C-alpha cells in the first residue's frame, strides 16, 4: 500500500505545471510607443526557432503559458496588447505588419545562490523589409530550492517579456520597422 501511495505522489508532483500570469502592458513601453507617433500597425504570426526546455528541474513540472498559445504566441500577444494600449494597432487596414521569430528562449535556476534568469532573443520583421534583433537577460531572485521556485520562474516570464519588448521598442531601428 505504501508503494502505491508513493507512486501516486511522485506522479502527481511530476505532472505539475506552472503558468505566468496573462500579459499586462508596461507603462514604460506605452510611453515609448506613444512618442513614436505612428499608427496603423498589425502584428502577424510569431514563430519559434529556439530549442527550449520548459521542464522545471526543481519539481519535475513544466512551465507553460496561459491559453496554450506557446511562448512565441505569448510574446506576439504581448506586442499586440502594447500596440493596442498605445493606440497604434490596426488589424483592418494596417500600413505595416510586424512578425517575429523567437530565436533564443531559456531559463536557468541556480538554487545555491537563489538566482534565476530568463534569456529571450526576438527578431522582429517588418512588412517594409527591415528587421531588428534584441536579446534580453533578465535576472531575478527565485528563492531557495523548493516547490515555490517553479512558480516564481513562471511569474517572471511576463516581466522578462515586458523588458524584451521594451528593448525592441526603444531600439533605434524600431522606428524604421514601423515606417511604411
């Protein structure tokens, strides 16, 4: 009987998944987008060429994003939200369409020093033929090696995406991406 209980507990713990919250617009990104003064931008599909292991080694669970849209879909949806909030999004008659490729995606946990990080690299392509690549290394304290670590890692994905989009929006080349 004890073996069955242990087996059930192992399976239950191994099947855990951890999700970041849904994306929330960044005030800094919103300010930067409004300063650009452009309108009529759509966002097309994002793809993922990064080799990504979403296993959270701390518990044996996995990091997943809400709505089963994939990590690249989360970034795409985040960019849409940023553009909508700034009043720049137009999916009816856009002058520019942006698409993206997630070329780097990973997280690392170093429990002995309580430090974790997300590494995200995104190439944003414009329908005008121009593109820009940015890479973001986002560090945070995930705490000691326990069950809460995986949820903290998941929670910081949204913040890492905000920082990555901020780097894209503030890149000198971004203006040329959104100019027809």
